[in-house]
């Protein structure tokens, strides 16, 4: 099944629902960063969450950045997701591995840590980005994002995230986000019903592995609430906008002396993109060209 995002509404527009399947992009992230099992689960969940959060934005260039910094051995992670369906991300310590938690599942909470902070930045495409910080609740990602939505955006929300990774890589990944809009938030019975149904789910990946589509998942949760699944299917992909030209621009900022030192000691420079793992190499001739440009700019 292709990586995709599907939107739906229920209760006469009082409930907003979004679902994503991110299996292939999570697997690409695993391969690009040589992620361990638990690091794959942590980053995969956060990439799904980033796409879900970005889906409510309006302008095509809108993006959401999620940064998590906990006291666990994973160190931290960073995800950048856009309304256009692109996402990228990385973790500080990709090779860290932990034994399963008491439930027999990957110990994402132990890897991230239960003490720390979740930082969310929303760039709407103009003006200053909106940023918010909340404390971590469990380190399991889903609960932490839900806590952010309640505290910072004051929106009753239910979020389910999942990544199943085995010896063959990621075989299921994605999530569901259900939010009660302001006009329905006072209907306590509606909120409680929705919360109880989401709580009863066995998780996201078991549904995906059972062959359930996103519309079928919505039907099981809200089929009796006036569900309307929107026809558009947005394709999702792991994508990074890094390029060799951008690397040269960054190297140029180091200045003439540093560039000359690289030429003399290393006969060039090598840079690796944190987000996608792409390695770029600049030879001495290219660095000399940068020095020449700096000297020209200084003389003007």
C-alpha cells in the first residue's frame, strides 16, 4: 500500500480525522541513517506525527518541525514535515538499542526518556513561525504529541502512532489523529465516546497488517457519527532539499582561512546532511573557487 494521507470529518464537522500510512518512508529513513530497531520506531512515529500535524495547515509551503530532547540514550530527534506531504528527520544516536519493555514492545519511551521537552515549530509560510514547548509525558511520542495538542493548541485530541520493524525492515508504519473541533468540544458524551473507542484500539500497525485501509479504520471508529471520508489521497514521501550548491554555500560561510586550511590539510572537504545522510564532497579546486569568490566580494 502506497504511503498516503487521508482526511475525514464526522459529527457534522465537529470531528476532524486524519490518517497516514508511512511504511515506505520510515523504511527509507531506517536505511539512510542505519537506524536500530528502537531508533526506527522513534523516528517513524515522529515522522507520522509531523505529517499529521502539518495536514491542518493552509499554505502549500507550510511546515512543522518537531524536536524531542529527552534524558534517554537516544539523545534526541528532529523531524521536518510539510503540508506538501514531504518529511525528513534524524536521531542523535541511531545505533542505540534497548531490550523490549514489559509489554514486549520496542522501548521507545526508555530510549527517548521520560524527562525532557518537546519543541514544535509551525511555519505557516509568512511572518514569524509559531513555536511551543511542553514537557515530555512518557517519551513514547504519541502521548507526548497528544499532551502538546491539549496544552498548546487546546484541542481535545486522540492520537495513535505505530511502527512495526523486524528483520526485513519496516513492514507497517503510520498513525491516526482525531480532533474535536470547538463547536463540538462541549459535547462531553461525544468526546468520551471517541476517546473510549480510540483507547480500545489494539494499535495502528495491527490494523494495517490486517489489511485495513485508512477509510476502513475511520469507519470502525466513527461510522455511526455521520462519517464523511474526503476523496483526495495525498501521497507522502521521505524528501530532503539538501544539494551540493547548498553545501558549497555553507562552506563559504566558514571564511577564507578555514577553507584554505581544509585545502592544505585534507585536499578538500566532506559534509554529511543530518536529515537524509547524503554525503557531499568538495575538492580543492571547488574550495579555491569559494576563496576566490570571497576575495572578490571583499574587494567590492
